[in-house]
C-alpha cells in the first residue's frame, strides 16, 4: 500500500511577491461613466479646465477597496476622485458618407471629437 504525502511548497520569503491593494471607482465625468484606478490615463469629453490643473469629481457611483465594495444610491457620500489635466486634443476623424443609389446624390462629412486627457491622482472615501 502506497501513502501519498501532500507537500506544500512555498517559495522563500525573498522571492514572494507583494500583493498590491487594488482600488478602483466608477465615476461620472461629463455625463459618461468611467472605471478609474490610480495613475490611470483616461480620455474624456472636453473639460473647461486648463492643462496642468487639478480637477475633482464627486459623482462617484461605486468604490472597490480590495474587496470592500461601496455602492452609492446613486452616489457614494464623501467619495471623490482627483485628477490632473494632461492635455486637450482631438480624437480620430470619423467619416460620415451618405448616398442615394441611382440619384447621383453623395455627401461626405468628417468629424473629430474634442477630448481631454486626464491622469487619475487619488481616490478618496
């Protein structure tokens, strides 16, 4: 009869990786909802802030702090997200082509959305 022993292998402490605490939030920015994390770069609709300015968003719908989830009704009270405006830019060109067959009607329009690039600095509860 064979007896199998279970051996639990743990790497040495100097090789174990540190577990990072992940914190994210779902926040409403300019009428749209975004999932943001610290040090994440997000492209949002054009904001009325200058480049390099700090902006604060207080319409936070959900906050997850390493498994501790807080859901707002509709917002989490006391929670806010601070970010830095990096630059204002335009998005990729979108071509809108209209045509009616056999009538000789063709119309081509182009559109570029105005965007703002922001970097998330902090999520506070």
